[in-house]
C-alpha cells in the first residue's frame, strides 16, 4: 500500500480511478502510482491521450463561456466534474458573472475531498459526492436544493462522463431525468467518446479502464445524438469537440483543431 496523504484517507489508492487518471493526464497532482501506471498503459496504445484530455477540457471551457455569455444561464450542475484542476467551471463562470452558481457532482472520493478544500471559501460553488446514475438523489440533495433554483434555467454539464455509463444503466434515461427537472431555457453540454474512429486503440484503452470502477463505453454518432433528444442543439450541432466553436486564432488553443477526428469525441451544447 502506497503512502497516503491525509486528503486521501480511506481511498483505495491501489486501484486506478478515471478521475485521477484524467487528473494526471491534465498535469494535476491528485493521483497515485496505480493511476499513473494505468495512464502509461493508455498512452502506449493511444499516444494521443494527453491531447484528447486537453482538447476535451478546452471544450468544457468554451461551452461554459458560451452558456453564460450567449445563453445567459448562470446556474450549473456539473456531473462527473473530476478532480478540480486549473480552469474549473465555477472559476470560468464566476469570472464572467460573479453571481454564477455551481454544484459539482462526483463519485470519486479524491475529487470530492479536493473540491471541498478548494471551495471552502466560495459560497456559490459546492461539491456533492453522488452517482450520476441516481438523478433523484442528486436533485433532492441539500447541495442542489440550497444552491440552485430549479425554477430558473440550469445548465447540466455531462462532459466526458456518459461514456462511463453502460447501456444497462440507461444513459438516455439519466439525461432525460435531468432534462425533465429543468425549465425551458435550460442548457446541456455533452462530450462523449465516439466508437469507430479508433477501434484498434479503443479496445486496449477499454481494457485499462476496466481496471477502474468505471469502464468506458464509446458510442456511435447516432447513439450520442440520441442522448441529446429533447434539446435544440446550438450551432454547430454535434461535432468533433475541437470544432465546437473553436477559439479564434491560427489554430485556436486546441492542439487538435487541425485534425479534429483525433479527439475521438463528439461534443454539443443544447437548449431546452
Ligand atoms: C474524464 S473525467 C471528466 C471530468 C470533467 N467533466 C471534464 O470533462 O473535464 C470523468 C469523470 O466522471 C466521473 N464519473 C464516472 N462515472 C461516474 C458516476 N457514475 N457518477 C459520478 N461521477 C462519475 C469520474 O470519476 C471522472 O472524474
């Protein structure tokens, strides 16, 4: 058993976790040897992994900016938010509108512990430890009922989280439950690993993630589009994530703007 810092007391640090693998991929420090070994195995068969992680995070940033600035929605429910790292949703949203409110939801105890420390002084952002597969528990939680006003528009973020939900747990039903709990004018942001483009590598990546408690389930374009039923997608619709409203500049900030299919993920923002 590895040396465990205080913020990880009680965590099984010998089993890799999706949250901590992603944290490591983004250059964070809330991960353990098992996570770094799993990530090394991913990179061996899928060398684009670091670029994919960064590209995804940049989509999240652009989506949040668009939702606050153009859609005027300032309440966020960030499902599967990950270990807080640079450029968290509350930092981006509150930088544009200090009144913005964010409830983060995570299953990973390290992500939760670190977020609680980071958010201790922020009255408009909080963390809930919960499983996205239980929307009712999330919606009636103290965090959601005290911080979010569900009679006003809310943006539900499901950014690279739905592919951790197997078909047996009805990802479409989960999206629908959150959609139905929000009023018209609300928004959704989704990014999701696409099946097909990277079949050779994805089998190996799936094997690595099967060592965590949350395996991965890439889906086809039609399946991902189906998850967004009931939402009107804002331009440009469902596209490879680097193509979703890229930042201006020669190639934007996204390392995959010039070769967007390498992101192996589709992304969209929708309006209810
Ligand atoms: C790749 S990270 C994405 C983090 C952030 N949304 C982003 O895109 O930058 C996926 C996160 O989803 C979390 N997750 C996976 N399954 C979950 C579940 N059933 N309930 C809550 N969180 C979950 C993982 O712990 C991980 O932190």
